[in-house]
C-alpha cells in the first residue's frame, strides 16, 4: 500500500496520489457494502480478484479501442490509473432484468430485454444514487447533450465487447455499472473498475437461478459461497486471456 496520504477512500477502493500529478494509485479493499452501505462485510480475497478482473477487462477494452484510465497493475491489489475528473453519474447498462429494474418496474428477474437499456444514476450516497431523467441531467449540468450521447454510445460499445468476452467465459453479462471521467485534455474516458462488485454475472454452466450467480448479489442476498464465486470469475477470465 502507498505510504502517501490517501486522496479519497470509497467503499471498496482507496485512491492515493503518486509523484506524478497525472497518475493515481487505486488500492482494492476486501470491504463489501450493499444497499447504500446499510449492509457491510468483508469478502476474503475480493481486493485481489477485483484488481485482477478490472485490469484484465480494462486492458481488453483499451485494446479494442475504448479509451480507459488504466495504466498498469503494479501489485496484486494496486493499479496505476490516469487522474481524471470523475463525472458524478453512474451509467448502468442492462441486458436482462434484475435488481432495481425489477423492483421499480415489476419486470420479472431474468427477462431478456429487447435491446440493452442504458440508465443514468446520480453518484450521491446521501441521496441514495437516484435514477436521473434526461431533463434532470441537463438541469444539474452534469453533462452536455453531446457528452450524454457520447457516454451512451461508449457504454453500448463496451456492453457489446464485454458481452462477447464473457460469453466466451461461459458467463452471461446481465447488467453492470460504469463510471467515466474527463482526462487532462477534456476527453471522456472510462474510469473506476469493472468487477464482480459492479456487474451481475450468471454462470452459463449452471441452470439453477441462485446457484448460477457469480457476483455481489451472493453477498447482497446472503447466498453464501461469495469468495468461491468471485474466484471462479477470475479463473475463467484468466483462462481466456492467457
Ligand atoms: N451497481 C454498482 N454500484 C452501484 C449501483 C449498482 O456497481 O452503486 C451495479 C450493480 O452491481 C448491478 C448494476 O449496477 O450490476 C445494476 O444495479 P441495480 O440498479 O439493479 O442496483 P441494485 O440491485 O444494486 O439495487
């Protein structure tokens, strides 16, 4: 872990400065939270899995032409990233109905959506990360209209790439959350992490609806075998890229 004073500590990661102001160090913790931190715990080995998986997926996307903040992995729990100004919007894309979409619309869990659904949530824990409408995004001046279009296009491209990637790992990508930021030149790039904490992943080798869950829903819903599920995601990804 860096000896420097932390810049920011979130629920699952710590950000440290480096000697270069354009570069930050991300440290992945084992801490887990759910339901806006009402539920807290630890998932053994989660930091390592999330660091490995995030680096693997971000570099895969970078190689496919998606600009990301990834520079390199420097230890099992740490990656170096470009410093960005984070856009305070969580971009969620869904291929199959689950989680809050089911709770808020009544759609049954597991229903395949006719096309990917992109949603924007305000990144604000105190307000409970509310779902944003187009007019609210404009009202709050979180992004401009053209930046919003760019975010949506980037997100749909990432979804396509990751769906294909996970399918080759025998995993269904149900939904996931992305965060973006502006780099030094004002360009929008993909930031944060992509991991079993931020994706819903279902094992295509298992048909039982609970047993197939390989992501943080195992922790959210007290399904057990959380560590094993995270390890399995990591193993499948490493087997594919190595
Ligand atoms: N998600 C996330 N961080 C958040 C909220 C959601 O990573 O603060 C991810 C979540 O893991 C899932 C997707 O975004 O893969 C959609 O989550 P949903 O809106 O269904 O929320 P939840 O079920 O967590 O209430």
